């Protein structure tokens, strides 16, 4: 006796999203509705490209631990010095440093702004070692010879000379730093600036340095804004590297510190910080044309369907950039997330002949781009 094995034959007819199926086992035709229809799909791959720029910040040579080195004797992020008349008397900046065997020193700062024409002066232990007119945005480096320094407490006075009997002057200073070459046990701390565009378009940052001499009794530790980036007992070497992650950096002033414990000593040379960021983006537009069949339009035109754009996105830049997707006359400005994205479009935007345009200021990878029509639950 012949047995029916329930072979299902699909008649191949689809009308208005209905699938007609002939089942030999029941000699009947069943009707099933499609839940989703793909109207358009494509993998675009890499779209656009980027070019990188870099900036090198030199930290120089210094000792960490016991021995002679450049000691950060004083620092102030911002200060004002002036020589005003009347009840609001002039303001000077006083500071001191207790030296062991001082050799020489250097005072550095940036002039943010100036009112009046008085000259800036520096006194070291009562002797004037600098007296000059400065302009805004200047970055003077005032050298202090060994003859002006002494063992023990050294006193410094930074102020402004009066330009006239009835006139006064004021300078606004930033990143005031005094460094003294001295023999002592000390860590090395330095400040460096990172610009906001370097943070926004950050690619990578690294510290490179050589260790000329080392007494490896304790590890050399390096921190950036109190985040540890290096901890190692390292012998004499060249080209040592440490990554500085974006999370450890601030837009503006940043602090890096090299430290160790007694009796270790490390002589550091050629210490540099390199910050890499995106300099330029070569943009590329996507322009596509596609047709929809009557069957596809009929499915999309149903009242119980929703038309959807979906795609997988990965930026080639440090941050995601907006996508402007135009389907015929309808434009969507999308802030894409890394990975899968999905956005609804209007039901009446699709037609027989369609145009798709995708623009962005970024460079990215776009895969599995689809336009679908889906029935609701």
C-alpha cells in the first residue's frame, strides 16, 4: 500500500504577502502570512578614510630618586601680579625653596593677559635677576644662575615695576613653575597640556624615554593624573614605552609624575609624550537607486506593517559621527551606536523607483544595511 509521506509542495504563489502552500498529506491548500519582507539590502563595507596627526611634548632629562635632578620647587596654575594705586595695593607672588646643593634654576610661566606697561621682575634672595616688559601669550624662561642660589631657604619675589607715578599695571599668569637643579631624594613631576580637539579626535598617546643609569632597588613608577601607567624595575635601556589611555587625560592641564623609593635611582633621558589625533577625514557619500515590485509595495502599503532601516555600524574615528540617511524625500539624522541600529521610516515614503543617500562627516564601516517591512505583533 502506498503511504503518504506528507511531502509539502510550495505552490510559489505570493499575493499581498500571503503564501499558498499545497500539502499532499491533506490534499488541501493552507495560507500563511509573511511577517517580514526585505525590500533592500547591501553590505557597504568601509566608507571614507581618516588621516592622523601627532604632537610631541618634550619632558627632557631628569633624575628620579637619590641624586641630582630638576626639582619642581614651586608651581601655581594661575596667579595675578600687579602694582596698583589706591586702597587696592599691588600684588606680588612670594615663594621659597629649601635647597640642599642647588646648582641653577629656571622660572617659567605663560602670560595670559596684561593691563598697563609696567615691567615684570624677579628677585632671588633680594637680588633682581630679571626685569623686562612682557606681552600677552609670551612664555618667558627666566634662568637663575648658581651664584644667586644658596644652601638652605631661598626666597623668590615675582612682581611688577610701576611704569609711572599715577599708573599701574597687572599681569595674569598661568602655569607658573620654578625648577631647581639640586641634589636630593626627589620624585619628578611635570605638567603638560592636551587640547580639546585632541581629546575629541583622540587616537592614542604614549610616553617614551631612555634610562641612562639605574639603581634598581625599587621599581620606577609613573602616573598621569594619579593613574598608574608604568611600574617596573628596569635596567639601563633605550626606547622604553608606556601607553597613556584616553581615560587618564584631561582637556587642558595634565600632571605626570615619575617616582621611586629609597635607595633606588633612575636617570631618565629623552622623555617625550606623543599625542596622536585625527587630522582630517576623507568623506565619502553613498548614493543608491533601487526598484520595488508591485508585490513588495503592496506588502509595505498594508496598515499592519512598519517600514524599518537597520544596519551594523562601526566608526573608524575615536567618536561616532552622525549619519544623514535620505530615502527619497525623507531625511533622518541618526546618532549611530556601535553595532546594531534600527530606525522606523514613514509608510508612504517608498515607491516603485527609490533613491537612497547616506552622508556623514565620519569614516566608518557599514554592514548588513536593510530596508524591511514588518508586520506588528
